[in-house]
């Protein structure tokens, strides 16, 4: 496992408006409902401890359940080496939380006066270098920071449900917010796998909720006037624009809709309809009859499936979509790719530091766990997953030796030429495993590795793999000499892992 390596924050002079914000090891949560639970799951998964505060003691059980529910989807999101999970504790005393936290995220109900009162109280207990962020869906940070001690560290950090899978977090500063607080928050959120989007200035509803509300207002009108049911309106998104929106927003998509001249042509063609306009700006009255239509419509769409069942389905496709987008390095997939890159690099750096002083023997570079979906009909890890695990161990070794994205982008790579696997014992679902690796041979163009896969609980040997790699020029696809410095590092590893 990678050791903890929480992000460094800050910049500027201490004690002023640009005070250095502290390193985040412990996240304090204020309010542990749907959004607080999502923050807890995400932070714990990426190795941050969480101290959660809620006025209702019964929320502890709810919170632990929410974290457990999120685990399956989070575990499938990336196989990159993660730091050890964070630890979760719960309190009903806001002051206890505020004194322990390095960063506080507020997630209490959307009422301005309540938030103002509680944020002011928390700010009296939390040291001035602790950033305090609010999950508010639409309130203005200038209003939220009004009664706070050290209001310069307050900002809005608006996430999206489920917080543990959606990377977007909108960052909004108020009149008194220090730029250093926003920069520190952005670094922390990136560290836990998110995409911080910093707003140029505060506006009610931030960016996304204004867009979502415009759509929702129109839905309410159309349902109210029996133009369409909730299901038909959802179909009008799901089968069309929704698929585009996962990777390209409305503006870029409309640019494509304008043909060769792009947005200019699009505006000429469709601009006049904006004046009609097609849509209504004011929300309809929420009458009992409209509420009934919305509720019966969505119940029909749920077709007897519980909220939990639908959440699982939603989580599964959110994981799958992000993995596909990662291949295209676009949108949320680009965020996932950047996160994985950092995790692999931290893991290689931690291994170098650990092994640097440890002397010889095989390198233990990969820790993993048998995922439930790796299991065959006998309840054992299936054949193809052995290749995956050994492939990951090879990647870890090459990264350790300095083969990184820069090396690959220079048109050089190591391709697999031969793999021989032997099986010795079984690994079952959820079994913790580790791989040790030796370099058997390095020459001008070839590297031969030997991996041993072990069960963590008793160190039993589960399987071995001997693999031959050929160094190639990726432009010609032909074997080419290894980079001299890389060859030297691999020879050093060979000598040390004999
Ligand atoms: N639900 C969403 O989809 C969503 C998305 C993004 C942002 N938000 C925002 O996140 C915030 C929380 O929303 P939610 O949906 O999680 O609400 P929720 O009702 O599920 O949870 C609120 C929690 O706050 C606790 N609480 C109330 N007063 C408290 C106090 N004084 N101290 C500590 N805890 C207190 C409640 O007991 C409850 O557990 C709101 O500002 C909301 O606008 C919600």
C-alpha cells in the first residue's frame, strides 16, 4: 500500500488573508445527510480521515451505512494503488469536530440563517488556517461568511450527488474570501479525485444548478400542461442529448451542429427562435395536481424498484461511463486518468523510498485484492485476472525504473513478447494479495522479469509469472535499443533483486 501523502496547501504569508492553509489529513464534516455521507465515502477512500458531526446521534449509523454502500462502486472506479483507507469517527459536538479537522465541509440544510449561525459557531472553534467550505446548492458565500471568525477561509464547494462518484465541485469565493483559500481547496479536492471548477464571481445557484433549474422549470411546465409525462421527458434526454453531455457540453455540441462554420452558422440558423421564445422563464405554480403528476410519473418510471436499487444501477453506469471516457481522456475520464497517474507515481516514489534503504531481495511493488467480479464458477480467481495482476506488477516495476508517460510519448515502449504462468494455490473473493518482482535479465533490447504472487494473510505462493519484454520504437513497431539510463537502472534492480 502507498503511504499517506495528503496534499500540501496554501501559499502566501501566515496569519494574513493569504495565510498558508494547512495540510489536510482530517476532513471535518458538518451535517451527515445525503451529501455529508457522500463526502465521507470519497475522502475515506482516498486516505483522508473523517470526523463527522451531526446534531442527531442516529445519523452515525446512517453515515456508516452510506459509506459501506458507496464502497463497491468506488472500489471498481480505479485499480490504481490507493493509500490506506482513512478512519471515520462521529460526534454530536460541533466544537470537537472543528478542533480536530484540517478542512471543514458544511452540509447542513439549505437555510441561510441556520448556515450563518452554525458556520459562525464552527469558525470560533476552528483555527484560522482551516478552510471552511459549504456544500450549498445556491446560497452566496458573501452571505454565509458574514458572521464568521476569519471569514477569509470560507468558500462554497458545491458537489453533486453521488459525491463519491461525480468529480465536479464548483468553488465560489465571497467578497471576503482569500484567493489562497480557494487555491488550497482546489488542491485538496483534486487530491480526492475531483474536478474543481472555480467560478469567476458568485451568482445565486452557481453555474450548474442554474442550468439544471432552467431545464427543470421547463419540465414542470410541460408536465403541468400535459404536453408529456415525466418518463417521456426523461427519454427525450436519455436517448439523445444526455449521451452527448457526458463528454461535451451544450456549447461545443452546438458548435458541431453548425457544420463547417460552427457556432457562427448555428447562431444564424437557430438564433431567431430564441426570441419567440420556445421556453418559459417563470416557474409554474406548484399546485397539488402538478405535484401528483410529477410523483405518479416518477413512480411509474421506477417500476417498483427501490431507491437503493436505482442508486446501485446509477452508480454502476457512472463507474462504467468514467472508465470509457478515460480512454478518450475527456471530461470526467480525464480527471480519472490524471488521478490514476498521480496514484501510480506516488506509489512508485513510495516504493523507491522504502526500498532505497532496505537492501536487496525482490521488490514488493503491488498490493491488490481479489475483486468479486474476478471470480470463476469454482469461486477462485479466474485465469485472465492473473495476467491482469502480473501486468499491473510489470507496470509498477517499469514505472519504478522510470518508464513514465514522458518516456512513452517519446516513442519508446516495452512490449510483452512471452508470458509463462504457473499456479500453486487458489485465491478467493476479497483475498488480499501482493506481488514481488525480480529482474532476471536485461540486455540491449530485452528485459526478463519474474513475478511471485502471494496471499497476504499467510504469504502462501499463489502463482508465478516469467515475462519477456522487448523494447520497441513505437513509430516503426520494431525492436530498438533500450535508453542507456533506463538500462542502467534495470541492471541496478537486477543486481539488487537477485
Ligand atoms: N441533495 C443533493 O443532491 C445536494 C447536492 C449538492 C449540494 N447539496 C447541498 O448540501 C447541503 C445538505 O444537503 P443534504 O441533501 O445532504 O441534506 P440532508 O437533509 O440529507 O442532511 C442534512 C443533515 O444536517 C444535519 N444538521 C442539521 N442541523 C445541523 C447542525 N446545526 N449541526 C450539524 N448537523 C446538522 C441534519 O441532521 C442532517 O443529517 C445543502 O446545503 C444542499 O443544498 C445537496
